[in-house]
C-alpha cells in the first residue's frame, strides 16, 4: 500500500482535515480494523470512492484533477483593484 493524501471528516461534523493514508491506517488499526479490512478501505479510496468507517469519512485528494477552462483562479493586480474602487 502506497501513502496517499486524504481528506478526513469526523462523522457529524462539517470540518475536515487533510492527512495521509499511513496516519489514518494507524488510527483505524487502533479502532479494530484487521489487515484485510484495511486493504478493502485502501482499494476503495484508490478507486475514487468515499469511505465511511469507524466514525470517519475518508476521501482521496487528487491534486492532478484540474478542470481547465471551467474552474480557474481569478487574479487581480493592484491596478485592477484601484480602478474598481474608482468606478
């Protein structure tokens, strides 16, 4: 199993944290998951599924996923901002 970046939510809470598989795997072992169950969770995560187990919701973070032309960061220079304030 390779280390993968994950987003983790505690069930019932809106906040989330970014962590990795090795840290979550240790937590899940402490919460009673066996090796074959851990492998199942890992395979579901790497296939892109969201997994809920032992009070945690886990999702793989895919930093390479970009929607070119659909989502982009809007950038303004200081001059643009000043012209918006004058208008």
